[in-house]
C-alpha cells in the first residue's frame, strides 16, 4: 500500500516539474530594441509579458508566421504600433490607392505602415 502511494507521489511530482518547465520556456529572456517594419506588417497577434511572477523582464511578444519576437515595451515605434493595432486600422483588408485618394479629394487617415 505504501509503495503505491509513493509511486503516485513520484508521478505527480514529475508532472509538476514538467509543467513548470513548460511555463518558464514561454518567457522572453531578452528583448530586441530594433523592430523591422516588415516584421510589424506580418504580426498576427501580440502579448504583453509582465516582470512580476514567473518572468523576469517586461516584454511585448509579437507572433508572426508561427514564430515569436520579443520586443522592448519602451520602444516608441512599438508603442505607436500597438495604439494603431488596438484601434483596428492595421487589419484593414482594402486600402484605397493613391489615385482614389486624389479623385475623391478627401484626406484619409494614415495607416501606420
């Protein structure tokens, strides 16, 4: 009976260790200060990593093409891009060309990229 309890305890502790390692692997250990504009155009989603809890540093995790890029949250270009992303302008499918803007005579809101 004691051997069964000991075996269950070992199994559950091993499961706990692998779960903890998996959550640590999702944290950014360093951030990039320069962010290429072509990368920002391909971003599907982003997450904000806080420095409290499991992760050590603040970061913005940009997800694109099954990859991720850890960026510095204090980067001014990134801050501006996040504001535009949240407003919904970035994900527009149709963007009128230059001829359409001149013909209508109205000035459209500028997209970030």
